C-alpha cells in the first residue's frame, strides 16, 4: 500500500474529495492517480488488494474509494462490506471498478452499499465527474448498464433477504418517484415527468431513502427491481417511453444531472 501527497489545490468553493485507489494493476492505479491529481483531486493512498484498501480507508478516512472488484487475497466486494460496516468508513463513498458491465459481483457490491460503478475504460472527464458526483451525496447511475445489471442478477438473489422490502411506509407519490428512479431519471427529469419543482422532487427522494433506510439512489434502484416495483411488466412507470422492448432512458445517456 502506498500513500500519496495531496497534489495541486482544488479549485472551486468546496475542497476536492480525498480518494483511495484500490486495484491490483499498477498501471491502472498510476493512470487514475495522474488523472485525478491533474484535476486537483488528492489521492491519499493506493492499495493492491482488498485488505490494503480497508486499512487505507481506516487510516486516511477518504471521502471516495475507487475499488476494483477482482483482487487477490480479499476482493472488492468483501472490502466494500468491511469498509461500510466500520464506523470510520460509514460516510465513505465507494465506486466499483470493473472491466465488465454485467457482473454479479458488481451487483452484490451495489446491494452492499457501493455508490455506483465505472468501467475501467472510462474517460478522464468521466472519472473526475464521477468522483465529484458521489462525494456530493448522489449515486453514480449509468442508467442503461445499471438497469441491465439489476434485471439480470436481482432474480438470482431472491433467496437472500432484501435490503428493505417493506414499501408500505411510502405514499403513492413516493412510490411513483421510486418507480421513476428505477428508470435512471435525474431530478430535473423527475420534476418534468411529475410536473413538480426540483426542490419538491429532492424532498420526495430524501424521504424515500430515509423511510427505507437506504444509502442512496443505487440502493433505491436495486430495491425497486427486487420488490417487483420496477422492471418489465411492473406497471406504467416502468414501461418503455419510446422504443419497444426498451426500459428507461436511451443507452447513450450515461451521466445524469444530479
């Protein structure tokens, strides 16, 4: 495990999030470190396996972790669980790194509390934007990929307890908002769909997360599919808006507005 300096100062009103990079490939870590530091985002430590990642987070308490899913000794899934279970890691946001966009381990990491995932061929601009996005408290949702991931692996997880299956605490409006969240809609798109202000939409989303004890939108999307609230044939809100056989926004819209 290696530690890095803070790098150049970040611009803007808020300080840049401190990041730990966990990946067993040195070139991947080096490349991501250079991209982030060039953007003023400090990389406080690197880790080559899950055990090192957990130790780095507990020591440095970063705001964001870039976590490879497949590493020796301890994989990214177990590391994610241990980090989020520790008091020092509860406020940390974890972005899963993978070379595959449909991976059951990525799905398991999302249900464990990871805030999203990125493919390793992500562009520098997308990498920096992703780190800033999850640091702000939002979830990193690539709608087309996340939706396919959940649709593929949620049925296989039916034998394990759901994150929180009781939807009875939600009002009809909140249920509608949750269905639309499962389509990957941004707050602006939710507001337009429901003819509400963005401030009201944010209030509804916050109440949904609080009532269902969820960390962020990723877990809300997973829950909507696991409970059957969203998905093919789940109702009007889950139906395709344009193309037969499709669910949700176009596949090329990968970066929703927070």
